[in-house]
C-alpha cells in the first residue's frame, strides 16, 4: 500500500513495484513478480487462498526454488496456515508484509521482502512447511500470531517463539517444525462451507449460539474464556448445536491450549467435551475456523475432525 490524497494508505503497488524497491534483492535471487490480487489483507477469502495455493504448486513444480507471498499484515497468520495445509511439495514458502507504509520513516517492507527471499533461496530450507518472516524473525505458520496493531515487532509465536532469524544475509534456524498434513484443494469455483465464529464473554446472553443453526452454517468455532469455559446458562444451547454440526471449542486467551480434564463445573471444558464438542488444542480461534472450513470442504466426519485437532496438543 501507499498513500492516496485524503484517504490514508491503500493497495496500490504491484509485485514488480515491491521488487524494484528492495536494494540488493537481485544479488540474492532472480525474481519473477506476480500480482494475482491487490486487496487489503482483511478482504482476502478462503477462495483466494485456495487459488493461490494452486498457483504456488504450479510454480514450484517448475524451476522455482521457492515462493514469497506479500500481503497486508491483518491476515498473514491465516494465509500462512492455510497455505501450510494446502501447498504440496517441500520447497520453501514464505509469507511476509509490512507494518509501515513505504512512505513512513523506517518503512519495514523492503527489509522484510529481502529477508523472506533470503530464506526462500537458502539451501536446506526444504520440508519445513510454510513460514512467516517479518522483523528478521522466522515463524512457523501453525504458531504465528499478530500480537500488536502497530509495532514492526508485531508478530509472535507461542509457545516457543521464532524458529529462526535472518541475519548477515543468512537464514539461521534453531528449531524445526514439521509442515501440516496436506489437505486436498477444492475446485476453485466451489463455494466453501460457512463456519461460524461465536465469541462468548461475561454477561453474554447466548443469542448468537441459537442463531447459528438457522443461518446455514455447516460448523462453528466457539471462543470461550480461560481454559475453554462458557457461561453455564449456554450449555444447553451449545449441546443442541453440537448435535446438528461439528462445534470446536477454542479460547480467547492468546497463549496455552484448551484444557481437556481439569475443571468440572457446568460450562467447563470437561462438561463441553462430554457433549461432543471438539477441543482446538493450542490452535488459535482464527486458524481453528479455517481448519474446520477446510475439513468440511473435503467431507471430513466428526471423528476425522477431532483427530486432526488433536495434533495441536
């Protein structure tokens, strides 16, 4: 993005524009820039990412050493996770962006692109799954989260932090995460099933739970409190919803997994899991919704869905 008179910064720059603005990039790799979408990160959809995964698969089956996806930072964690689930092969794939526009003092976009290309062009990065690279930090797709609205150090990973850094023109890795098990891509013109995201908090009256089943959703992710708790008054509604569709339990807490066997009161994690609700483990609610959407797209049943989420403990 760059500034527009009286409008703030908006999507304007092409991939070629971004490449041209990075000093020293040509010494690292030969780049072919493509601009399939010029949208704010918040306006991307699962269908965009599904198609993008196909573009990357086709390119990496050719002579390309790796791929770098540049987008708005609002949804980098979702894009990285979906691509980790859908892109095949072992060649490196990186998602990056910028916290500051190109006209801002200390704009971080060129440095982030240079770091991302350095990683993608480095030997030995095969088979590590999709990563996000910003602020010279390398984050695994399944763990990365945006943790601040404005700082260049906005991106974090829990529980272990970055798995590496790009320093002195090299990708330095100190941990390895396995890529996500691959899910088949759906046809690009297929409409993905809708999955509701229902966030519950103190004093919530639960009417959103009742609305889900009447709005055509195929599944739901419930964002609870603490280790996976909801108001006791909502338990009958959630139990009824879980009989109609797959319901996944997540938490609004940024770090740590949904518990499975500690608390025993009505609305606790043990109560909800006993009613057929599926725990998301340590997978955050935004990624949990996308994973459930991908699973439903390819016809996973409840047993397969529960098994897939169990990997995040």
